[in-house]
C-alpha cells in the first residue's frame, strides 16, 4: 500500500473521531494561546520602543536629566555652558517636584466618596504609597502633544493646574488634593497629553510622562526656587549629535546628581533592554516550554488512545500490504492535522483576547491581531509538541504487531516492571534538575533561564514517567473502596485495570494537564501573595503625619490620647544605599524596647542570621543595624558586614555607615509601607535598614516621628476589633472606615496640625508647612484583601483556563474507557450473559473512571507543585535583579482553593464513564463474546 492511501486513512479517522479531534484541538489551542499572548506582548513592547523614542525626541534633540533620587538637580553653570556651545540651537530647562496625589474637592479637602471608590481617579480606600513627580518647563518649553483640554496657566498657583498623560485616565476638570513638603494644595486637571505603554517601559519614558504644571506652581509645592532637573538641547544639525554626546559625557559624569544624556537611540535601546522587557523574555521562555509540554501531553494521550483503538484496523491494513512507513506517516499526518487545528484555535483565542483588552483598556493600545512572526513561532512549538507526543504512538503503530500490543497489554508482570523503571527514570531526572537549580546562585538570571528552559520539560517528563506507577498504586489502594462505593465486584474491577497502565496513561496525562495547570497557577499565586501578606502580629493601624511628621513634644501629646496610648512612634526615611548599588532603601527608626519587646504592639522580626539578643543590644546603643533578608540574600550580606546609606541633603554624597548586627525578615512590611506615603521618591524599596530611632534622628534630616503604629481598638467587651471579613463587603468597609476616622480625629485633636511648622526637607532650604495631614491605614484590611477578592480572587480567575483544558479531557477519558472495555469484550460478553445488566456495566465503567481520576490527582499535584516551584524561582530572580520589591516567595499550597479542580475531575470521570457505558451497552452480549464489537 503506497503513501497515497494516507489522505484516505486520515479522512476516515477524522470522520470516525470528530469529537476527540475537536476537543484535542481546543485543548492545544488553549495551551498555544498562552504562548501566543506572551509572544504578541513581547513583540508589541519591542515595536513600541522605537515609536516611543521618536515621539519623545527628534534626531536633533538631546535630553539631560538628573536621575539621582537624593539630589535631582543640574548645576546652573552646566546650563550656561550648554547655551554657549556653537552646535546648540536652543536650550530649555525644567524643574521637578514630588507630591502625593489624592482625589479632592474644590476646598482642598479629601473627596471621601471618590477616595473610597475605584472610579473617577479614586483609590478604593487605599492611601497612595508614593509621591508622584510633577514637571514644569521654563518659558513654555517642550511639553509634548496635547490631546484634550489646555496647558496650565503660568500664573495659576492657588489652584494648581495639571496636565496628565492620557494613559493615567484622569478626567478633565477633576479636583485633586496635592500633599507636598509645604502642606496641602488644591489642584485641578485641565488637560491630557499624549502617552502610551511604550513610554512606561523605560525610566526615561516615565520621566517624560510626569504630570506637567507651571514653574510657579512647582515652586509653590516645593516652597523655594528649584534648580533645573531636566534640560532639553536642540542641535543645529543631526550629524552633530554623536560628537556632542562624546564631548559632554565625561563632563556630565563628574557632576553631582548623576546627570544622564539621552538621545533618541538611548531611549529606543532602553525600551528594548529594561526590566519590563527582561521579564517578558523570561515569561516567553516559560510560555514556550509550558505550551510545548502541554501539547506533548495532549498529543500523547489523544494519539496513544487513537492507535490502541484502531488496533484491529492496523492489523487489517498490515495484512493487505500497508508498510510500516505508511502507518507511521498516517499517525504523524493526523498529528499535523491536530497541530494545524490547534494553531487556528490559538490564533482565534488570542485575537479574541486582544479584542477584549482593546475594548476594555483602550489606553494600552494592544495590536489588532497576532503578528506573523508570533504566529509562526507558536505554530512551530505546537507542531513540535504534537509530533513529539505522536512519536511513541506512531512507533507503536509502525513497529509493534497487533498481537504483540495485546500481549503487552495483558502481561501484568511486564507492565509492573515498566511502571517501576519509568518511575525510577522520572525520579532521577527530577532530582537531577532540582539539584542543578539549587546549585545555581539565587540571584543569577541563569537560574531563571534554566528553570524556564529545562525545568518545565523535566517536570513534564517526570510526570509522564510517574503516571504508570501512579495508576498501579491507586489500583492497589483504592480498588476495594471504589468497588464498594459503586457496587462493583472488586475482582472484576481489579482484572479490568491489572495491566491497563499503558492504555490508561494517556487519559491520566490528559487530565493531569488541565488539573496540574489549575494546581500550578493556584500554588504559584498563593505563594506570590504569601510573599506580600502582612504578618498578623504586625499591629493593625499605621498612622502617617504628612508632611514632616511630629516634634518630640507633639509625639508625646499624641501618644497620651486614650485611643493612641498603645501606639509606638516610628521614624521612617526614604533613601538609597550609597556606593555603586544605590538600591532604593527604607531606613526604619524604632524604639528597641517597644519594637523588640513583649508588648502586643511589638514588631514580629524574624532573625534569619545573627544573635537576636546581642543584635538588639547593639541596635539600641546605636552601633549597628538590622538589614532585610530579601536584600541580604541577593547581595551576599551577612552579620559583621558594613552597609553605607546615603543621607538626603547637600550634594547627595553624604553617607552613614553601619555594621550589620543581624539579617531579619518582617513579613509583609513591604506591602504595609507600599500603600501609605512611605515611598516619597517613587522607588520600590529593595532594602530595609533598621536602626534605633535616636540614631535615625541624629543621622538624617527627619522629624522626631512621622508614623505611629498601634493595635486594634477595643470594643465594649474589651476585645480587640479586627477587620470583619466575615461581614458583607459594604458593612466590613463601613466599620473599618469608622474606626479609621475615629483614630484620625483623635490624632488631629491631640496635635494642632493647622499650626505652621518650619523644617528642612532632605536637609535643603527651610520651608513652612502651613497644614499637615493625619491619615490612618488599616493594615488588617490590606491583609484581608490580599488573600480575598483583591489578591486571591485574581489568582482564582487566572486558574479558570486550565479547568477548561481539564473539561476537554472528557473525550480522551471516554475514549480510553471504551478501548479498555473493548479490549475485554469477550469477558464482558460472558458477564452480560451471566446477568451483568447495563446498569452494572455503567457502574463498572464509573469505577474504572474514578480510579483514573484518582490516579490523575497525584500526577497533577506533582506537575502543579513542581511547576509552581520553578516559576517561583524565576519570580525570585526577577524580584532581586529587576526591582520587583526584592520578593523572596516560598512555595505555598492553598488547600482550600483546590477543591474545584478535584471536584471537576470526578465530574469529568463520571460523565466519561456514562458515555463509555452507553456506547458499550448498545452491543449485544453475543457480539461482545465474538470479539467483533464495533464500539466507536
């Protein structure tokens, strides 16, 4: 038989198994759409980089920016020298200032309804954790493209007029309340300028996208004249650009403030090589291997069952002259058809997702559809996966005689040996891969790349190798309980599964793909959330006094108030490390007797390295510091080392050095401070340095205390009030808001916040804050939301897609059961003749199906836990190297979230059993005994 018969065999197979092919194609398309979405996202960012660069600067323009967060200014003499350069046609300067932006009213008060909503620029009750940057150009210099509204009036200072990038979606005419070093100011949005995600991808883009105000308004926010932070240079000729950069680079590098020179090429390159793009690369690596692994498993299950189901057909074809090559080509051709259908489904799903994103979030400017290169790569991965998964079934079809296949399926001893050897191979591969991951340095990108490129395939291979053993173990442990549950004879059920490992492995793997993906996402999501969840022993209320804070007298007055008597003062400084690292740093000044004591308000520091008692004593004496584990692990810092911290003020080169007494972890402190006016320079803290409060007050230009931390209020029964997550959402929020407002009122009553106070922010010129704001954040609410609808809900929604793949495995499981029943058609015919009813046959199918589902659960758990651990390794590397708050997530298994997957598995098994039993029960017992039953 020639290869011309392949199209005929392919059409016959498709006609006979439409449901199986459609289900497999959808499952492959679902896996492929994940990869395609990652590729499209990366390509979109790559294409946006040149567009963003060209929209920010022309070929004859250069931008100089002071990027040091401690001293963001450019020396005036440099500006004068730039103007004198004969190659320069024009110079415009800009100043920058930071302020906390919150929804406000025309009177400058907090717009409470908007603040508690998520519409119209509200925060849903979250207090912004950082100051936003405002840029003001001199002499009406370059401002970009105005899309709506108007530019700020240069004379408007009583109401500060703001033009916001359109991507931030602040409505024209919206009132805002700005909190700067000089107190509270009224602001209004008067215009929207151009902006897109390409700008956001680079540091330079973020700087250009800052909200724009007039220079007079900027100096009103700062309280004093400002030195330039940005300079726009326009050259006479584009040909002079590189020579100009070469001439000025050394001069600029020697200046304080870390002044950088950007041109269109600099910004373009930054858009192609930045933390966002690096994260996208790692995501694509993971998506490639994840999609390939899923497709291999799906193809192995579908094609394996297809070959076994057509054993009689293969025998007939071989007897009439079909060559082994013809049969092999027929199976691979069916695989190619699955790949084509799966790619079409992936493209359709990806297009639908991009259309939905474009409708819901038009400011993201998603592509209209997948690009050709992304589709080609996705198609290649799908084709490779399908052919790899079809290789073993094709080999069986071409090289194994039907009688050999039957002998193998009926040889229990041979199946047992195969299961043990396969499991041993899988264990060896898994242990080897884990060992290699652990040997690679934790902060190395090589670790993330190995986990993505090698780890995911290893997890898949190990799961496939463990599947036959899982089937046999489940059979031994659960045959009798399942037989009792389904009123089935355990001997008949055991005989049905005795040597069925090879035949059932495809179904177990097919279910494990969807169920394992479900476990994977939930374990990964819960672990990531766990890295941010605020420790329950951290007191509930964090109060800020902004700007500046409280004097020593005011602090004592505040802590004397009845509602605040159990609070402790904190002195927090937003700065950076000195030297080459310059990592954004939070300096935390504490009273050692309160922070490390036994009182309910004590902070739950976990000492990772160093002697606790000795470290606390050294910190209390002001001789040493504690440093956060999430930074120490990546930087290789240990007790006894020294760290240098930059002191805001002057030219930014003043620093303080401290000996590290211990490495500590304060779980959730990053999230606690993220949302509450701590990140005054807008940077994510990668380091926490803990000192005694007196040391911080002596070494840094700060108030006596700028935050107060305390426990829950006490109800009438004398019990502490916690966030009532057990109440309906609105009631819980109302109760939390009332308690928060009571604390804010108590603080405002204890201290006159309307009294002007003079201070020197960052050690610079003295300013007068005419009004300070006291705001209290409910950390218990944040803690609840992280594991509730905000964090946990998002993770659960992400896990829906794998459940769809699990649902599609119904057809594979049903096909396996039909093949299993068909392989023992003679035995079933005898049983039917001896009185086995159709209901009894259905119970037998149900029992076997439940055992397959039980076998899929440990395999899926291995896939889910292993995959989640690998992705956490990637996330931790990203966290250390790419400024994602320095997370150090640990594997967490959210048991209470997993029941929908297990329940759906049992439902799928039940439906599959009923379908298989219905197909078999239509065949008369005599036909079954003859072995000629057609059960398709």
